[in-house]
C-alpha cells in the first residue's frame, strides 16, 4: 500500500514518566526522506496549516484527511509503525506498561473516535486492540484520551496505529484534522506505577511523575463496555492521612479534582506548576475565633483578594 506522508519524529524509546510524541506534524513534509514510515493513503492525508489556533491546539501544522462515506476505509487513517520498530533501526518503541494515548481532533460531527493498535507479536496481522472515546466539540479542537488499561491483549510493542475518525454514519463528506498523537505516561511514585502501590502507604512528601487524568472511554474489543479512569481518586486511596506534601510539578493534568485528597489529608499541600492548593480551614463549633483568611473555591489562600467568590472562616464570601 502506498505511503504518502513521512512521520519525521520516529519512535523513541518510551520512558515510564515522559510523554512520547508519536506524531505532531510540525516538521512533516509530503516527501519522504527515508524508506520507513508514513501514513497509508486512506482519505488522501496531507499536512496543512492549522485551521484554528484560537482553541486548545496552537500548533502551526496538523494532518488533514477527508471522510467520504461510511465504509471502513473511507473514514480511517493508519500508520504502519511496525515497519520501523526493529531494534537495528534504533527507534523501537517500548510502552513500558503505559496504556493511555491521546490525540487532538477537529471535525464537524460529534461521534465516537476509535483507535486500534495491532499486536506484532501475535503472528496475525488482523489482531487488534480497540478503544473508543467521545468527540463532542463539533468543529473545534478537542484532546481525546483513550485508555487501553482494560485491553488485556495489548503488549508493550504495538504495531500499526489506526484511527477511525467516526464509528457512526458519516452524514456528508467532511474534513478531519489530527494532531499531537502521544503516549500519555501513567502516574508513578518513585518509578512505581500508582496502581501497584499499597493503599494508605504514601506518607510525608510525595512526588508524582507522569500524568494525572480523569475521564471515561469505551473498550471496543467485542461488546463495548465503559472504562472509567480516575487517577485522582486512585491517588487518594494510596495516600496516608498524614501525608504532608504532594508535588505534582511537571505532571500532565486532565480534569483535576482535589476535594477527596484534601478531605482525607487535611494537612496536605498540593504543589502544582505556579500554585499551591491547600485545604480550606474552617472554624469548629466551640473553637477559637476565626482567622479571617481568604481562600479560593479550590482551596488556594489569597492575601489580597480581588473581586470574586471566596471561602472565609468556612463560609462563602463575595468580594465586590
């Protein structure tokens, strides 16, 4: 099958706690510079200028293809990563246990997007692991996250990466834009996956690496079933009540939610890039006088509150 587009950013060895870019479009050209790689010629893919940099994707370049109908090949993109995964090419991908991918998508019609990964060690080219996630931004860029943690057949060396831009009917031919296809690192503490850490065992100061995400998708192998992932709830279970500090600087965040952690660990400080989230201090019945400190609704203390809604002495206060 003809290959029309080089993926210049070839696979690098994936580390457990770093985001690995599979494709980003910034340095891509139509002309291949070596014999390996490239999107298959489905939907006439091409690299174009980003048609909308006002949203969450400010990249200069992206991939464009056109869905022309409801047949599989008419709404489908595929890239034969397996073609250059041999160790002697120096670019073998090892997921190292990571099972979460994301990509930027922009298209006109809301619908599930399906990603399929083949298993090159299975010995059958038609063996796929499938996960779908909802695209609901209707004409705007959306980061779609696909969690393969329940796809038990997926190993650390996937082959072909295939994207079906729409699992439902295509109402009319439409352009689809794809960008920033990445492996999202799973959350880790001291080089151990968060899921493998004993409950209530993390005390004192805790440094998390990788990503922290919350959402849902669908395992599409056989009968579809919903997959909920919530790294924040999982982290809460792993923390001991006396944990004092949670360092999340450099962590990739999606839909962060701190309430459960702050409730379990009332003395903890959560350090993010550029801010600190602390538990809201409330006045207990029969306790001492209030200290009149101002906190945002997320629990961040404010020394000079501007206009807005704050928590003061456990009550909501509007500053005008």
